[in-house]
C-alpha cells in the first residue's frame, strides 16, 4: 500500500479518535499533517478503513470505547484463562467493583486474543486508547496491574499500550501498565501497528517469533488446540 495512505489514515485516527495533532512519522512525512492524495488513494484509504472496521474515525464520527465488543474475550492457556475468569467473578461480586477497570482488562484480553490468533486489531487498539482517555479518573491502575500479573499477560498488555504511545501519540504517563519501555520496543510496537494497516488488504498474520516473545504459553496453547481441531475435522 502507498505510504501516503498509511500516513493519512494514522493522522485521521489520531485527530478524530483522540483529538491529537494530525501528524505521523511515516517515511519522509515524519512531522507533517494530512497530505494531498489522488481520488484513487482516498478511495483506497476509505476501503482500508472499512476493512479494519474504523470508518467512523475517517468520517469524524464521535467515538466511544463501548462500541468495541468484548463479549468473546478469552485466553487460550487453560490456567491463564481460568485465572482471568476467576478474577472477573471476584470483581463482579466485590463491594468495591470498578466497572471501568474491569472493562479495560476485557479490552486488553480481547486484543491479546486477536494478536495470538491473527494479528493486531487496529479497532481494538483504538478502543483501548479511547477507554483510557475517557475513563482516566475512574480506572484503578493498581488493581489492573495486579490482575495482569495474576493472569500472566503483562508483556502483552504492555505491547498494546506501547502501540498507543509509539504509533498513535498517546502520553505514556497515562498508561501505567507499560513495562521496560525502550526504543527497540517502541519501534517493534509501531512497526507491527503500521504493518497491520499496510497489509490490511492482503492475507497476513502476526509473526510467530513475536508471539512467542510476548506470550509463549498462550501461543503454544493456541497452536495445540488448532492442531487438535484440524485432526478432529479430518477424522470427521
């Protein structure tokens, strides 16, 4: 895909979803706002946005993180998913229930599921940033960080937050679940985010080595269940 399409798409996400200056760092347009394109490129951009499920950000429609469906949020490793479900039940029954913190966890898990099974979900990463931005005052980050540690997905959550900072320009101070942030991690997160947009119209997936580096147990569990499912389908 032409780099100007990727550049302008990211600029529009930043401006319309987060109210940030419409600039990006792709190629030679590192500090430039939206740049002119042909009608064909704008049609391609709109088609890519529709494919990614983020057309509302191109049109400038008011966005809410609650539009993101987390009903199917799950983890593939038996023990991590069991811990996730247990702490959700505990929090729902708690007298100090923090719905905004629990939904933030669900969004993180839903994004993790996409990364393990396919690739970065651009819509999901935007929803993550929107929820943080819109509910900053009511999110209990101490509780969230304890949950992430208990489940065992700190690296995955940090990777998701890193994309918000390195690709979309959100303030790192607003994302306390970032861990060991380095230039290399920033570059990796940004490259994965941009690659997912760049390859939106092609068959693609998150790299296996990257998956193993972020979540070995989840990745291996998913591969195991996929293999079992394949064998079962063949036998039937």
